[in-house]
């Protein structure tokens, strides 16, 4: 009888853990990866009090309409500049290129940047940074805009998946220093894709 009870409670515990893991997973690989990272205390930008009750970020429902093929134009002779952040820190960036794409029937253009310190790190040599603002900011999404990670394309086109747009760490914890999205990277449209505003 004791063995049966032990097995029963062991099964309940395992099912409970499995349900917890399932709740934090997400619908896409991107959602699962970012939820896993944010649940890990060694990597998470969340404050300790928020981490304790963290089950997963809020996301817009995946929408393939926000996966666009953009033309990529490398901008030459650009000079490094000090990008403004939420603190006094001013990291060196360069405008690496421009992307042009059609979203929901309208044409848009955004600048992509390259962090001059980050590219010195192994694995980030071809890393590009796409920060953007849109009409969901301050309502459904973080007021300061969102970011998308990209890699230098081999040709003159690349796929931009706005479903992988994520919040700056500052959305979760003011101790971080986050690049402020340049005003020219404002999209006059609601980008209802990616990570939503964080409810503390």
C-alpha cells in the first residue's frame, strides 16, 4: 500500500512539473527559447520577485503575415556613432544598411545597425541589430520599442520575422542599459507580432 501511495504521489509530482514546463514553452521555437532563457535565473533579465512567479512571456499570436522578405541595401562610407541608451552609456554603432519591405500592403524602410563592440565577440561577427517602433508601443507592446536579431545576408534579400521581436531588457529591469530606438525606425502600423508588454 505504501508503494502504491509513493507511486501515486510521484506521478502527481511529475505531471505537475510537466504542466509547469508546458505552460512556459510557447507556440514557436522562438517563444520556447526566450521563455526558457528568462526562466533561467543565471540568464534572466527579470527581477527576483518577477522570476519567482514567471510562467512565460505574453506574445502576440504567430502570424505569417509578419514574416516578410526584404531587400537589403548595404550603406557604404557610414561612420560609427554613439547610440543613445537608457543610461549614460553610449556604445559605438554603425548604420550597416537599409531594408525595404511590404507589410500589410504598404511599403516600409528600416535601418539596420551593427554594434562595433559586439562584432569583436566570437559568433557575433555577422550580427546585425534591428530596433523598431510601431503603433502598438505603450499599449500592447513595450513603450520603448522592440528589437530583432539578424545576420548579414549573403545576397541582397533577407527574411525578417516580426514574430521574433523582443523587448529590451529595460522592459523588465531598469538596471540595464538599453539602446534607444532611433526615431527613423518608426513604422506607422501596428506590428501585432512578437513579445507583448511585460505585466509586472
